[in-house]
C-alpha cells in the first residue's frame, strides 16, 4: 500500500509541474518581425564599427537608422500600409537580383536579420510603396545615411590625424 501512495503522489507532482511549466516558445515572434536582408561587406564592416562605438547592437542600429530615414521621407510614426481589396497586407516590392558572372574571389553580400518593431515594419512597407524600391535598398540607404551622419567610416582614424 505504501508503494501505491508514493506513485500517486509522484503522479500528482508531475501533473502540478506540467501545469506550472511555461508554455513552449514558438520560433516566430508576433511582436517583433525579423527583417532579412543582405548588405555589402563594406557596410557590414561599418555596422560592426558602429556597434562597437554605440553598443546599440545590430537591431538597435537598424531600428534607429530606419526611424531617422522614415522621418526624413515624411512617413508618420503611426503609418499603416493600405490593405488589398481582400483585406491582406500588400507585398513589399522585391529587390531585383542582379545576375552577373564574377570571379570566385569576389565576396558575397552579408546576410543580416535584425528584429524590428511592428511599427517600423509598417513604415518600411509604406516607404517601399512610396519609393517603388525594395526593402533592401531602403535598409542600405538608411544605414549609409545614419553611419555617415555619425562619422563612422569604413576605415578607422589614422594615427596622427
């Protein structure tokens, strides 16, 4: 009899632990979508320098750069992209892939995938629709302008200057 009571107590404890356990996380987050894009190796190097200088992280830098660029374009902070007639969100213009023959020594673009806020994602969609460009061009232009404004070049300061 003692054995059956310990088994029942163990079963009750297992059930209690299962109820208290946090739910499993899914891979995708609804609050912060992932922006997947490719940037040039030079821009990636400048982004790394900016990360060292500011400590914002890649997502923080991309978020700040896009926010400043959207303010420059005059896109309001609460912009919502227009919906399609069926009620779905419009698809952003895709960047046309340039297929060229090149030497094996050439370096490919670097993939980055920062998380951005839903508000920035909506503003990015509106910017793509207004400028008739893809998100890759918008992100590259915003990053280049943000880095130039802060004086972060590809090469560090040379000694003696």
